C-alpha cells in the first residue's frame, strides 16, 4: 500500500474501530452515490405495482434511488450492521400449529429505536474526531439500504432480495451514516448464492418466482404487516400460523451455518413473543395489544390487522378447540377481522373436538 493510500485509509480504520466500540457488528464504506441499475429496478418494481399498499415507496422513489437526492453534499456512506441472530431455528415454529409465529426481528425491542440511538451517538463521535457533517438513516428513511450495504462490502443481495453476510447469514439490521467526508469505498460484496435456490423453494406462497425478484403481494411478511385489507382466501390457507412476518426464506439460507445468536440483550426475543398461544392472542383488545407489543416493531401493524392474522392462523391450525375463541372475533367491531374469523370458523367447522392435522 502506498503512503498516500495509507493516509486515506487511516480515517476508515479509526471509524471502523469506533463503530465496533459502539456495539455494531459489521461496518463498511461506500460512495454516497446511487447505482443507476438499482434505480431502474425500483422504477420497474413500482410500474408493475408490486409495492401494493406501500404507497410511501412511490412517494419517495426519486430520493430512494440515489443518496445524493437525499443530501447532495454527502460524499461517503458508512454502513453498519447489528446481528439479531435467533437462538432457535425459526422454522421450528411451523410445527406448533396452535401457536402464533412472530418474525424473529419483531420479538425483541424495536430495532429502529435501538439502532437510531446508537447511530446518532456513533455519528457524533465520528464528527468530533474526523470533522465533516453527518446525517443518520435507519430503515424508515428513503434509502435503498440493502444495495448500499452490498456496495459497502457487508454482504450481497441474495436471491430472496435480502442481504446475506458471510459472517452473520441473514440476520443483520442495517443503518447508515452519510457524511461529507471523502472516504475510500470498500470492495463490494461478492454474490455467493451460486446455484442454490433454497430460499425460492421455501417460500410458502411462491412470492419468489425467480432469483432476485420478489412479488410482495404474495409475500407473507407483506400480507401480515403492510397489507391493509382482507387477504385473498387462496393465500390465507398458505400462511400457516404466521401472525406477523415470515422468516422462511431467510432461515433456510446455507450461510446461516456461520451465524450466531445476537449478543445484544435488547434484541433478544421476549418470552411472551416466542410462540404465544393463538387462543391468548385472539382475546387481545386494543389495550392488551398495545401492552403486549409495546416497544416492538410489531406495534406498528395495529390491532385490527394483527387480529385478522390471528384469525387466519386459527383457521389453519386444525385445532377444533379454537372455535370458541374465534367466535369472539366473529363479533369484532372490525369488518376485516369478522371476515377472517368467519373464514377460520368455516375451516374448523367440520373438525371433531380433538386437534387434528387434517386441514382440507
């Protein structure tokens, strides 16, 4: 390495050490410039209507395609990752038909709050030590963070359209610090998916019709979290017991063999959100819902959509004993919840009193 490049790399070495000291598990650097190919893919995605009810994607499309549109003065992006790896195999939840499966990322404290607080402190420390101006972004901001993280060398965007890390598998929360500092970019992540198609084959609803392409309107994560209306009956039967999100395409990735459980206590799964009984979830009123999901990412869905999901999970359970519980939801104030409950009762109506796996 030439003396000039050593001088250029020295601030990055210092910043990397700072990031690790603030509790981030991965850090990389990229130019704060969008890839035109990412912008083209975003425009095609929106033109095909694949964003469904996520109107905010269309409203922020221009800014989302290029960090320069967010902040023209930005020259570099410091991309950080926090490991939220689970202790147990998320796929095991599917064997517990009378319990609700909640996505790994939503079982602990809301990562938006955890990362933003940490990112702001880290960004201030970078500014104090290196100079320049900084701005912080976490998920809800219009940043195409997965392609940016791949350009910063944290991993690559896999065939399931999520980031994959050689070290942390599928389990990284991402955050970004844009800065006016000129920092040399890291080598981008190399796509190591090869011929593997486990994520495509694992999707319960066929939301991954081909590598690197997702149809969110069939994705269980979209359906249970973002979709605002009734869920197509043909898709309900494929949702199983998933009441908030879905981890299947992430969990089957072979790179998870190198992953490890999170070391961050605030991101660890809360016991009450690890396979809660559907019968208990079905009795939540608005106060109970807000209490159970306080300070978690799941609270943003609201009770109405969540109870819709719970009713569908009950209908898929094959447990006739849940009929009495779902009777209560059939009288819910929400038309959407009542519709889902009626569907569930029609599925459970022909079953005997004993639990059964016959879901036809």
